[in-house]
């Protein structure tokens, strides 16, 4: 199968940091997938890797000077920006991100980035203290709002002896995957003609008219998946529990409250080619919800709350007669992440489980780090905005459906 990167023109900005050594392998990985890599080596980057090494691996001219008479006689920085299908900054330092957020163009890389019309992807690399500094967080948020993508950073050991944390540059293969996903998202509609049903958000299981059993799911990841599938051309029905976020564009939304209602809505949306079960469905509901508000009585212990198990929507659909061709479940866990996710894959009739650790602030947050499990094995993705996770999943689903035919 031809690579997504075949014939694509990648402009690689090599920034100044010890992680610049990874850029050499990154060039090789991009080129072996058919991409043409044009490098810009910043002055700081040249302190870590040489123009000779970068040029030998890219097999092309290395650009490094905004005021080069030869390179700039035809306004070279504009030409470089216009000819690229994607600009990749790896490593992206805190200083480079600050310059980009401020719109500065004091060197060749800055001028090219400011003139770019193509997608831009950053692979940050810096000390954890620098990544978590409020100025860097503000710059990253601003760049994301401007449409610039991120891959990483990762948790790991730093160049500084004895230091570790969030700030390590993603590995070359993870960066290549992010480049493929970003370029694929710019392309056509790989899911045109497909039907999809997606579940999202929590369910509310009534105890009495004013109380219910629920969880902290915001619905952000499920809604993002539904929108990404629609952007990829699918006809999408989103079955959403109670959430406070807007409906995604281009999607038919069915609103429900309880697990029983969600299952009925999913079954009504079938047949479908894809079923993606992101919702955090309550495992239990009150066996007999009270018709009136349960009153607290002074000096009396609360009465027992009898529970009964809710239907397992993923397993019901995964093993049911109307099963979509591709069934994907989500596993939100606080411990034994991969073990619990693997067990779900085996017993629920899913083709893929997307696992994520929700012991932090994932529920309600805007970023996610997921792990993909299939019968073929596991794949770890870097932390990404939930919208980017959704876009990458949409591309993966299109590939999986193609492979099934």
C-alpha cells in the first residue's frame, strides 16, 4: 500500500536542543516513506547537528540564512513556505514557540513559518520546568488556537542528569505518524458513503426525581470523534448523554439520559459501518427509582439503595446480529490500564479498544493520551488535543475498513 507521505514535500525546521539528534533519524524515516524533506537548520540547531549530516540524509540543500544572496535572490523564504505540503519543527524549543506566538521573523525559520499557508506541526522538546512555565503554556494554547498542531512532548529522562518529566521530544516514528495524520486530514473524504454511530458523554441513572448516579465524563472526546468522522465524509449519528458542550457540526444528534435509552438509540441507528462507543455508561442503576424525593430524616440512617446492572452497550452491539463491520470501544481506567483494556477487547466483541488513563484531569480536559489495542497488538500515541486524537482515529478507521474489504 502506498504511503500517505509518498510525494509529499516536508519542510523540516531543526531547532536548537539536544533532541536535534533525533531529527537525523526523522529525516530518514520520512524519506523511506516517500516524502521529500527540505531542511532548515537554525543557528542554534547547528550547535547540535551539522549541515553536512542533515544534507547527507535529506539529499538536498540545507537552508540556514535569511540573508543568503543565493537562496534569497528569488525571495527564498516565501518560496520555501509556498512549496511545502507541511512544515515540521523538530525539536520545537520554548524560544521558537515564543517567537511563533509573537509573530517574530528574525531568522529564516521565523520568516518561513510566518509566511506559511500549509499545516504546521511542532514537536516540542525542553526541560519539564520550561514546558510547564505559564509563559510556555500560554504560547502553546495560542498556537493551538491558531491551528498549529502538536505531537508530544513525552514523559522521560532529560539530558540533565537525574531529571525526568514531561518535555522529552516524541520519537521519530510517533512524529511521522502525526505528520501522516495531519496530511491525511487535509486530503479527501476517506469515509464518504459510510454510516457511523458514536456514543458520548455520561449517563444519568435516576435515584429519585432530583438525584442520579453519574460520572465526570464531559463528552469532549466522543463529540470530537463524531465530528472527525463527519469531516471524513461519514454520515454520523451521535447518541449523547447529558453534556454541556455544543453539538458537533454536520452530525445527527440523539440526546438520551440513561443507559437503557442509549442502547435503544444505538440499535435504532443501525445498520452502520462503524460503531464507536466512547460514552462512559453507568454500570449500575437504581433497581426501583423513587417517585418522590427521598427525604433525610434526622437521627435515622439512610435506607439501602438497591442497584441493578445496566446493559453493556459495547458487548451487546459487538456480539449482536446488527453488528457494524468495525466496532471500537473506549476503556477509561484508573489502574491496570492495558490489562483491563485487553480483557475488554477479548470479551466485548470489539475490533479495537482505545484505552486511556483517567486518574488525572482527562475527564473534562482538552487533551488525551490514548493506547490502541487490536488483536495484532498495542500502539501508544503521544498526548494530543482531543480533536487531534479524533482526527487520527478517523483516518485509522478508514484504513481498517479498507483492509476488511
